[in-house]
């Protein structure tokens, strides 16, 4: 079996991964019935009734010893599925196509209130000249009219509200100060005129 090259369908690969990572599964938890059948035909999986029930079920599919060995070898050979490759230079490849790109912010050409322009460069190199170019068009992006007016109005209202709060705070400080001054003046008048307050305090 080790000399024989076995190619699994996508459904069988999904079931192989599910059984390898999650163990024995109920029939409803399998990703694909046809994939499970393919693995059973190859002798990599087995469906069997168990002596003890688990959650009122005793019918599970699991990997055989051969299936576990194949799964380990398959995962090691495919680098845990066909993923991306990184060579020592740090470049990223998917299916032998180089993926590269950058995103950076540029200064606006005309001064505006709040503007950020993003330039996106994206390149794919697969030694096929026609496939090496990607164009992203931003002609259909627009700022709806009225948004700037709304923001300006909101800012104007916030500034006006802040000014009103400051004015009221100053008025309250002044009123409190005036109240204290009036109270002190009344106490002083009472002391000078030998009033009730002086007699109460024992002067």
C-alpha cells in the first residue's frame, strides 16, 4: 500500500480530515456521505455499531489503523492541505503563483477638510503575462452630497453647546460668589447692630 499512490476526492479528503481531527463521528456529523463511502471502499474508514451508547447513538464512523496511517502521511505530504508556500525570501505563493502587494496612504491632491486616499497595488506573477495584471477601478466610489454639510452642522452645534455650558458654568460661579458675599454682608451688618446673631453666638 505504501508504494501505491492514492488520490482522494475532495469529499473524501473532507471526511478524512474530520475523522482524523475529531475522531469517531455520527452519520449526521460527517461532511459527506459519498466521501465516507469512498474511504470505506479503500479500507481507511469503518462504520460500526458500538456496545455502549453515546448520546443515545451507537452507530459511528471512524478511521481504521490503515486510515490513520494514511491520514498522517497525507497531511504531512500536503503540508496539512494545499496551502500557501513561503520561500526563504518571505514571498508568499499559492499554487506556485507569487502574491504580492502593498497598501499605503497618499496625500490628497487638492486640500480638503478630511480626506484619506488609499492606493492599492496588487500583483500576481505566474509566468503568464496576461494573468500578471490586476486593475482595480475606483470610479464608482463617491461621497454623497450632504454628508459634509451634516458633519459641519454637527460640529457647529457641538461647539455652540460647549460655549453655552461654559457660559452657564461661569454664571453659576458668579451667582455662588454673589450669594456668599451677600451672606457675609448680612452677618457683618448683624454683628455691627448688636443683633440676634451676636447674642446667639455669645458676643
